[in-house]
């Protein structure tokens, strides 16, 4: 018992000096070790209570603030601090950009040991709030209670909530009043559905007991004005289901796609479920530079539409296409980048592991009248091989936009075998990007790098790198 007590320390008057990965900030303990904090801003002077000690660092929490940083700003959202999203709302936007840029540069030089060209300044997002085109909310009959509520004698009434999971608590949901991430009518739709469900005794889900009717709500909006609403029910109750769906359709006639899922399994992912269209279309459209992309309930599309357009323009600019190139687009998803660069290339070949995504990519290309793209499905490390190259040709440029884990080492090896003159690497995780770049460093030189902020108020950042043969 004594040991665990000793491991917890209090440090007083510590200055917070930097931002670290995953939205945490950094202070230095008197013994020289680093302390990672979830609730401070660089420039704050704080007292720290540690709760974990590791060999090289502590994890702790700021308990007393002696001086507040000049980098601070007032958070816009009433749910800040409890909600797990938007952790950087208390830091002014220009400083968020500075630390995002710094993280990318540090990762490339420290993890990847890459020699960098002059770094192009990070591309800021025009919208700092209300920029997301997709939100998913959970229903729960066990709302997260604040300490004040728990300690008060008041009758708290129903405990129903519709909102986000509290970080680290799989069964507790923060009831949202106004979320600053998705534009109108997102908040109105969510709040109306919640009120109607409570008034009409539609049971909210209980994760522990696996009981109740209402599970999740997904709202997708697009720059074309389309709105998709999908409600997930735990069981089939035609009368209650239609009561709710009819209410939503009448109250919000601007919804262009109203859908539902009946999912009785333990987890609430819908990817293996049948999605049923109740009213309107089973899809919405996103539009970018005259190209239209059809998005259904299960489609992946970049969550910040306006900033995705900037990201793709930069990607195309980095590729520097003249019109006679064969381009491979790896991890093509629904083929957005492939179609976006197609008019400047001779031909684009997209490869992706998710069959539904490739079906959508082919459909979108046909819809957009793009004839010089071809899409293939398969696990990247298996399909992207010698035989594939022999069949489809030697690419002049490879564009790759892998998931957070980066590229499989066999894929990196294959790129090095093919050795196109240019590789444009788009990444949502500069640490795995840096790892991959180090493997390519003998053959390729990084000639351009630019971070793009897709998610203001969070620590997440995308980065584009241009690699050219040495």
C-alpha cells in the first residue's frame, strides 16, 4: 500500500512548457522528469498532482493555476472539459496551429530522421467551429452526472441522454445541449429527437443490460445542402419506430435521406447491418470542383468538406501532373483523390481494401463521366504486387493516403521496387508517416512538406509530403 502512495507526488509552481502528442501538454518536474498533463495550456504556471510514475515521466493533472497562459482563450462550448472532444478549445487558434506544425516537424526529424526542406506553413481551416459533416451520437438511460448533481438531494428525474461517450467510460453518455462541431440544423435535430423520445416514453439504450430501443443517431450534412439522418434501434418495434421517424420527417422536411437500422448485437457498429431507407434517398451528395460524390450511410468521406478540398488541391499540386502520367492512388477509399487528379493525368489506378468503397468509387467515376480511372479491390500488401504492375503499367507518380497505422512494410518495399519518380504521401498520423519515410530515405528525398489542419480545437493534424528520387 505504501508504495502506491509514494508514487503520487505534488509539485508546486511548475511551468507548462510545451504541447505533446494526443492533446496533452508538458511540464518539467523538479527532478528533471517530464510531466504529461491533460488540462493545461503552455504558459500556465500550476500545481500538479501526479497519478502515474513511469521510468522517464509522470502523468498528472493541474490542480491549482497560479498564472494563466497568454495563449489561452475562452472555450466556446459549455461542455468543454467534460466532453472528450475539442480538447484544445482553451488555446487560441494561432497557437493550436503552431503546436500542430511543431509536432509534424518533430516527428519527421526525430522519428524519421528526415532532412527537411523549408517547411511550408500549415494550412489553417477557414472554419474553426461547425466544420464537421458527420456526427454520431449515442442514446443512454444512464446520463453522466456532475459531482454537484451527485451530491445534491434533488430528484434528477429521468437520466436519459443523447450525446457523446465520456472518455474512458464506455457506458456513460454526456447529454449534449449545443455541440459546436456540426452546423445547423444538427443541434435542433438531435435535441428534438431527444425531447420527443422522452415525451413518448421511447426507451433509451442501456449498454450494461443491453436493453432499450434507441441506440445511436447519425447526422450527415453536405456542402450541397443534403442532410442524412440515421437512427439505430436495438429491437424491432414498428409502432414506436414509425412514430419517431414520422415525427422527424414532418418536423425537418429539409432532411433528404431518412434511414434506420435495427441492430440487436452487442456493439453498435452498423457496417455489418442492413440500412433501411424510410424516406427520401438512401444517399446524399458531396460536391467538389464540379465533381459529385455519392455518400451512403456507410461511406467514408473526409469529415471536414471545405478543408478536404484544400487538402486535395495541395495533393494535386504536390504531384505536379502534366497530363501524360500514369498515377497510382493507394488506399483510394471511395476514389475522391483519384477522380480529383484525373483530369491532369493520362490515367489513374486506385487500389483499396474495402469492397463497398470500390463499388462507390466506380459508381462515382461513371456518374462524373471520368473515363481515365480504374479501381481495384484487395488488401494493399497482397494486390499491389509485381503482377499488378505488369498488368496495369509502371506508375510515374504514386499518391498514398493510408489509415492511421501508416503503410504495411511490404507496401513500402513495393513502392521502393517500382521506384516512381514521385511519391505524394498524405497522412493523418505524422508519427507513422515518419516511420515509413525513414524506410524510403535511401532512395527518396523529401522535397516538400505541408501540414493541413482538418480538425480545429483538437490536436489532430494531416500532413502531405512530396518525395522525389535522389
